């Protein structure tokens, strides 16, 4: 019969065990469950904050990306404008250089023509002098006497008039 007592159900013991369990539950809830719940809530808030910061950072990155893409597009457009402007300036400068070179060449040609004309006049004057000298010598030989300076000047003047007239017809 003794074995029955061990198996028997004692209501007071069950009630005491239930009270112990309830008391243990309340103590655990007070000292463990509330702090753990607060800690979990705190961690959840931190995670939510990190998610919101990440979303803000992503949004800012997207706006920066759009801004820099626009800047890059504008830079490419500006580069094309600068290149076309530089090409136009280079063409204008090339035209200026060519026109300056042509002007210089024309000046050199004019100077050469003026120098040639001057040399031609010098040569004509030299030829006239030679002709006068030869004519004076021939006249002396033809006349058989020496020509005076006055006679010489008169012959010279008449001869130059003759040469000047033939020059004008050329």
C-alpha cells in the first residue's frame, strides 16, 4: 500500500507548486522579461534607425548621381563648344596669317619693283652719261677742236631732249 501513496495526487502540493511557479514567473517577468524586452526594443529601434539612415544615404547618393551625370553631360557639351570655338578661332587665325603673308609678299614685290625701277633709272642715267661722254668725244673729233663747257652743256641739253622724247614714246 505504500506504493499508492507515492502515486497519489496531493492537491496541496499541486497548489503550492502552482503558486511557486506563478511566483517564479512574476519574478522572472519583473527582473528578466522586462529588461530583455526593453533591450530588444532598443535594438529594434537602432536597426530601424540604421535602415532609415541607409535609405536617406541611398536617396542622397541617387540625387548626387543625377547631379554629377547632369554635370558630366554639361561638361561634354561645353567641351564640344570649346573645341568648335577653338577650331573657328584657329581658322580665323590661319586666314589672318595667310592675309598677312600675302600682304608682306605684296610689299616685297612692290619693294622689288621699286628697286628695279630705281636700278633702271640709275642704269638709264649711267647710259645717258656714257652717251654724252661718247658724243662729246665724237663731236671733238668731228669738229677737230675741243668743245667748251658752254657748247658741251648745249649739246647735252639738246641730246637729252631727244632721248627724253624717244623715252616718252616707249
